[in-house]
C-alpha cells in the first residue's frame, strides 16, 4: 500500500505539468499542409505525428520543458523550430520552398528526407509546375525532367517508354498513389497515364531495388494525387480545345470537413491526331479520401480508373522519308484500375507505422483487321492480341526516429501477380495462335538505416527478395554524402555524394512460363533476374544562399543476366535465356534555380555511353545487323547526348513556362520495313510553351503549345511525332479559401 501511495505521489506532479501541444504546418501562402511529418524532440523525449486535413499535428501529455520541432513535408525545405512549454501550447511552422537539394522527397527512401541527405539524384515536378505545363499525359510532364529520356512510338496515346542512365525501358519502377503499376517484368506505357489532379511527380535516377525490389534498376517514378484542404468545398471545372480536333474537359470537388479530406475528380481527353489513324481518347475517374481516426491514426483511400483508345499508324515515315502508307486500321485499347488503402499510426514514442493494401488491374488489347495496300505483307498481318494482368498485395513499413539525426526503417512486402496473354494472328493466310498464363507470389523484407553526424550523411539498406520465378536474392545499397564547405552568401555550401547499389528485374510471364501455341516457346523456370551493379559519384554546389544548385555526377552501371530469345537450330526449340550483358556509363550536369517565389529555372545535360558486352552471335544472313545487336554495339534508343531546359514564372495574376528538349542521334532499327536499311534515328529538338491569365477570382484562361517549331521528327525510327499543336481554354473555381 505504501508503494502504491508513493507511486501516485511521484506521478501526480508529472501529470500536473503535462499539457497539450498543437503544431500547425502551413505553406508560404499560409495554407495548411496535409500529411507532413512532425517530430517533437528533447533530451529525453521523442514523438512523431502526421498532420491532418487542417494541417495540424497534436501531441498529448507533453511535460514542460524545451523542445525542438522538425517538419518534413514533400516539396518544401526541412523546417526546425524551438518550442517552450508551458509558455506555448500552440505553434505554427511556416514552410519555405528552397532549391531542389533542400527539398524534402519521399521516393528516395520511402520516407520523407531532404534530397541532399538521401544520397540520390531526385527530380521533382510540383503542383504549380504541373498546372503551368497543362500536360495531359505523364509522358509530356516527364519529357522535361532532368535525365529522363522519353521515347514515343508516334503521337498521343502511342506506346511511350522511359530510359534513364542508359537502362532498358523495363528498368523503371512506377508507382501511382502508392500502387506499383508495372507489368510483371517491368514494362510500362507512360503515354496513356492522365495527369489530372496529380499534385507531384518524383523521379529517382539510379538503382533503388534495395527499397522497391524488382524493376527499380535505373529509376523509380512516383506520382501523387492531390488532397483536399479547404473547409469550404472547392469546385473546379473547365474545358479546352485546339487543332487536330482536340477537346478536353475536367472537373473536381475537393475540401476538408471535420476529420475528412476528399478530392473527387474526372477528366476526358479526345483528339483526331495528325494524319491517318492517329485518333486518341482517354477518360479518367479518381478519388482521394482521407480520414483522421484519432490523433495518432489516419486512413487514406485512393483510386484511379482510366479507359483509353489509340489509333496506331505503325511504321511508315523514316527520318524524313514517307516510304510507306500508314496502317489505317490498327488500334490499341487499355483499361487501367488501381486502388490503395493506407493506415498510418504514430507511436508509441518515435515510432511511425504504415500498413497498405493495394490492387492494380491492367487490360490491354491490340487489333489489326486487314493488310493495308502498299505495306509489306509479312509485317502487316491481321492479329488480335490481349493481355490481362492483376497485381495485388500488402505493404508494411515502420520508421523509428528517436533523434533528429537518425532513423531506422524496416518493412515487409507481399504481392500476388496474375497474367493471361493471348494472340490470334494470320501468317500469310494461315491462322496461328499463342497463349501464356502465369501466376507467382513474391515476398520481401528490408531494413534501412539513416545517420546524420556533423557534416556526414549515411544511408544503408538491404532487401531480401523472394520471387517464385527466380528464388531468393539479397539487394544492398549504400549512399554517403559529406559537406566539404558550408559556404556563405555567394558559394553556399559544397557537398560530395556517392552511392553503390544493386538492382533486379524479374522475368516477364512469357519469359518464365513460355508461350504455347502454333510456334511454342519453352518455359524456363531456371531464369535468373536481370541484375545491375551501379555506382555514382557527384559534387553538389550551392550559390546565392542556396537559391541555385549545381549537381554534376558520374554514373556507371553493369547490366548482367539480361534475357534474350534463343532459337536452337538443331532441336528447333525456342526459349528465353540469360545471355546478354551490357555497360552504360556517363555524366549528368543538373542546374536547379529558384531565384524567388515566382521564378524557377532547371537545365540538365546527360552524356551516356552504352555498349553490349556479350550477346548471341549476330548473323547478317539471318537478318541481324551486327552494328546494332552484336557485341560492342551501342544500346538501342540511347543517345550519347541529350538535355532539357525549363523556365517557369508564376504569379497570382499570370504565369508562363518555356520548356525545351534536345536529343542527339541514336542507334535504332527499322527491322527491315524501310526500303533501304536504317540503323539510326536522327536527332531532334522540341520546344513547348504554356501560360495562364487570371481573368477574375473565379475564371482563369490558359494556353498550351507544343512543338513550337513544327519539327516533324522520329523518336523511334518509322513513327512520326506530332507537329505543332495547341490547346486553349478556361478553368473555373468556386468555393475554397
């Protein structure tokens, strides 16, 4: 009994002086910031919270004393502010927008961290830049991001891929609203992903499989939908139109009510395109709904559903020579659906946990009904192919941040992949067919440690991947940065950065499970994953009080166990095997400048040297060009030189943006379709411009112009790109704050 009384006497004073603390997080325009990480530190206390729809984070039972508040919100500079209790029980942290190196990103480590401390090269497009650009597809936004090479097989809606640092197009891990959306094996079409209501795009250049597993061999691309923040519902709608029969309309309603925040939106885009069979249509519906369960727990549900139809004129225009008629009847159709449910729990103490369930459905069909007159019959045979993929899984990640200079992350990933790929086609009048059906369950665990000590920043991670196709694989990554000079007003800090990482890409279903049908391909359950060993070393220099940042880096990647189709001339068996090995190395120079709140500039140059180190013998008699596919050849579609520039100016009344990309000559192949053999695609330059003018509180006029110089060019040889095109329209806004 005495012990009980003594315990009560000791606890009572502590309870007496324990209070409530609320941290309000706002952006430079004093608007609330949702989903910001707020950490409260003292010598013997640490707690982490996440801001809700009102931009507030609440801490209970906080003892009197001195504390340091640290706020990490994607797109803003890391903020720290002292708080003294009981003098203040309510405090506001106003975030600022700094240069890219100071900006907080999520994708590099799967948790909020400043880009400089992540040890990764990260590029971002925020809501303001996306609104200013008025891009309708993700490919048009990514095209002007540093180090990202976008390659489209034609006009709007055509198959569009991305190459980063010399990697294959299947080496990019793509995440939309927390859902991985690659096809099994890594392929992804960026050309039909609407950007409606996208709040932010982040691109990590370099391998990051230690965090994300398969596909993240040369980059990770993540896109985030906007959340509602205003107590008064905000209703937005608008429409625009342009040449080539282009029409576009959109609407959304967003806001925050009590414990809820919501954003419901729709978008429809149609165009006839330029020339024969280039029409494109895409419709999108989406939802982003958040609910604060209590001060420690939040739920978020997101979904996107899009239907697209694209005419496919195929190869016909080769580096300025219209050698063939366009394909008049081939088309592609896609239906994509994704959904994600997240539960975030803060505590106990410095712990933060995230549980996520997701599903992605991809339904694609490609059809060609007849042979067009004047097109080679062996290339233009009727076919009807379909691909159905489903990815569903569960993620858990926990972060432990007992101090501001350290964070430990652990996680688990489970996923089930299903696929059914069929094709019915005609081979010189004879009906043929092929079928691939596959299923696999994948699991992974990972751990990651971040340490900040004086001028050093260290990040080390390890992932253990279990894939039912290739078994077990350990994937490490380490990154180190060191501040050489803190600098002053003119030269505002010098930082050295370096990293070493490995990566994997799982085989596609056709490669693992084979293809049954008229001409079968044997399954190969012994296939290894395609693998990479990558390192980079770079220098980051700030200028003008960090308003300008220069990053120069050298990168080097060896890609091994690359999968190639193999035909045995003795047994006449076909199979996919691990045969190829390739090298890609080069340099990047990236300049980011935010001269003031309204004006920003980005410029990037990338040099890439690539080479096939080992491959199957290339026999010219069998139609193989050793200049393109033999050992020592450069990799297809990878120019030695390319770069981009983007100048943005945005005020409340008006804004404008000018963006340009220049791509050098690169290896390519017409695969025997052109009258004369072609082994390269010519270089090109493209410039876009956009702008807006606020007519009144509720009405804004805007314009988007692409390919200003009307340059007719091939991104992939044989597929002409869209000439000069424009859209102009009005958007309306009612409600909000």
